[in-house]
């Protein structure tokens, strides 16, 4: 995280004796990235966070995702409403695509999950519908529609959906760290004036939580698979913490779009970066204002990346007539040129001439810099006619 926070009680200096009311000492836990050479936080537990009493191997559904190459090469369109529901926000994830850098899945659930720690990488969870409380060793975050929740690697946490109905979320599991783009930050980590969001837009945890309990199971993911570790005491026994590393939420509506006289490319919408991928936010914004502008994307071929777009809200003018709608996910792979549906440019220009001045779409985009593999079980949610949508529209 780019700025310092403190929550609860912490001693005056790091690594000095911090006494409990009963005269014993609170137990320090350093959560740190890249050994001891990057961002970290120092947490103070009532009980030692090292005390485990059991370790059990678990079946690893992620290892059974059944990824296959995108071959023969095709653009893909999935309707996430057709993916299986059930489980919880960890076990109910339905894989869509992935590679050695990340996995992209969707989940629809109304059930709370067990305590969980992903030790393979950070996670970005985008809540598209419903509300959920994120509970962790750092405290709680109340999240709802439009929120990204960034969960640092190694954070023990759980998700508790609200009472208003199921939560629907896109989950991006990285094999490294997910951060704000470095070009948005000063050398000291402050958001710069040209950044499309800033520290005021980020919501850190409230708390911390103080939970009692003995023999508490925690599901842990590492490179070897899933393990259920049973801790002697509840991990949520933190009385205070401070540092730069913690989970946080950012709402897509707080992203400030950059507008040009003519159409701006996706890098102006970048929101986060991860290892060999970026996450972008497309938000309602003024249309390009040059009188001769073409205010939707031009045909493009990203020779170094696969492009995934999750259509969250509004009316995506560029793909009108293709079958793409709210709840759609498209994959436009390297090796394929994509762009507006034939006739879409003329339709938007006509709307501009009739007085339209703004866009009306919200979408989350993930661009990867290594090819994405497809999850075999996602085929049931695929629109197999999508690849021909440009040709069908052009022949009308």
C-alpha cells in the first residue's frame, strides 16, 4: 500500500516489549513482502500466531481446473450468469481462464466462507452485485457493488455475504503482488496529481477484530495445493497493527476518467498492475470532443497481450448487436484483431449529432502479457456464435 496506517494499540517503538494486562507479552507478527525489503505491517497478537496443532491435506479444486489452450484461436464470449452457483466466495469460484501469472474466476454465493489464507499471491475481488463483509486479521471492510477489494498475499480472512441476496464477484488471483501503477506514485509512494484516484478514495480495514476460540481451522493455499491448518487460538486476536501492507477497498465510481479530444487507449484507464497483467476500469465519461472524433474504440490488435473485458453496467455501444450485454465476459486474444461491431461507429456519431455527450458503460478489463488458457468447465457458459458477430453484422 502507498501510505502508512495504524489501527488499535501499538507500542511506542517496533520490537520492544508490549505487555498484556495480565503481565504477559503480546506476540509480534511481521507481514512483509520481498523478504524484509518491501512493504510490511507489524501485528500484535494476544497469543502466538505460530501455534498450530494439526495439518491436513485437502482436495485442490484449483488444480482440477482443466485449462486448455485457446485453440483453434477464437475470440470468446461467456455469460457468467450461466456459470454454476454455490459454495462460498473461496470454494465456489468458477474458473474461466488463467495462466502462470493469474487465474480469473467468477462466484455467486450467499454463504460465508471458512478462514482462508492465499500464500501464492495477492487477490483482487471485484464485487458486481450484493454486499459482503470482509473480515481479516487487520479488521473489517464493508464492500458492495463496484468495489475492488485487494487482499495481500498471506492475509488470513473470510467473506461474509450480506442479507440482501447473493454476492456476485469476479476474482483475480495473482502469482505475485497487485499494486497501483508505479507511474501514479511519487518516489516516496504518494499518489501524484495526474493519478485517476488517490489515498482518499481507498478504504482500509476498520477494527481490529478481537475473536476468541481454540483449535480454529484455516485453509491455506501455497504452491503445493491446499492445507487445513488448525491453530491453537483464533488468528483474529490482534489488538493493533501498523504499516503499509493491508487489505483495502476502492470503488470503481471513484475512478476519474481521462478525456481527450479523440479516443484514448486503455492505458489511461489502468487501475492496478500485477505480474505480467494490468487491471483497468472503464467508467462513464464525456465523449471525445473533437468535432471529427470517432468516440468508440478503433480496430486494434494487441500483439503482446490477451484482453479480457467484464461488462458490469450500462450500454456498451461498440459491441451493440454482438450479443454482449451486462454480465458478459469477452476474451480477445493476441493473434486476433478486434474492434467495434460494423455500424457501431456510425450509430454513435449519429447519437452525438442528436445531442449525446457522455458514455454509459462500466467495465473491468484485464490485459495479460502471456496467453490465457481456458477453463474447460466454462464452456457451458460460452456463446459459441460470438466469433462470427463481426462478419454477421457486416453482411446485413
